[in-house]
């Protein structure tokens, strides 16, 4: 085991103390392309999910508005039919008495 360590010509890279102690001043940094792609893809997925959520919420709101409109119109029609029924009943009652 010691032989493999001794035979290796690779050395540990020297540390840049200035860059390590003051990371805000270090402008020479490398971006890992895989991590960058993963972060970008994750952000895009979040944006797509947010768009889908908003679209579903709009569809739900539209469906609710349609249901409310249908109920209101049905109620108005029912009220008119009821009024017509009451008026005709009153007319028949008054005409029978005379």
C-alpha cells in the first residue's frame, strides 16, 4: 500500500489562502457544468409547475363563475315562472268568483 502512494507523482493542489479567506474578492472561480445544468433544470421545472398551477386555478375559477352564472339564471327563470303561476292562479280565482 505504501508503494502505491510513494510511486504516485500527483501532488495535492496548493491552497490559495487569500481566496479561501476572502471569497468575495475571488473572481476566478469555476462553475461545475453538471451542477449548473441541474440548477437551471430545477428552476425551469419550478417555473413550469407554477404556470400549470396558475392555469389550473384560472380554469377552476372559470368553472366556478360558470356554475354561479348558471345558478343565478336558473333562479331568475324559476322566479319568473313562479310569478306567472301565481298571477294565472289569481286571475282564475277572480274570474270564477265573478
